[in-house]
């Protein structure tokens, strides 16, 4: 029984690592689309095309994201905002946004 539990925990851990790896691929695709948007002006269309493609749907699924149209629209809005993923995920940006929302309310 102990071997089963250890094996299950190990498999779960490996699955979590794989999910994080695919999430990193999604973040890289977002950064690429943001760069395309700044350079060519077609970033939201690029990320939508990728997310709707077979490979994009597979990567999103492996990252634990349901590849539906609502997700595609959200990715497009994120790219249109033009904030790089490293900045958007930083604590300072999060605090700045929450402060701006508090002032607006």
C-alpha cells in the first residue's frame, strides 16, 4: 500500500511539473503575440489563430486551460492590453492595479 501511495504522489508531482511547463509555453506565446502587436499590429489575431489551432488547443489543454472561445477572447484582450506577462505577474503590477481600482471605486 505504501508503494502505491508513493507512486501516486510521484505521478501527481510529475503531472504538476508538466502542467507548469505547458503553462510556460502559453506565457511565451502571449509574449510573442504582444511583440507582434507592437511591431506589426496583429497580436490579438495571432494569439487567436494559435489558440484555435490544433497545437494551441493541445498546449492549452496540457496547461490545464479549457481551450474554449471565452479563453481565446481573454487571451486576445490580454495581448491587446500590451502588458508583458512578466510585468503582469509581478507583485508591483498587481498592487498598482488594485490601488487604481480602489481609487476608482
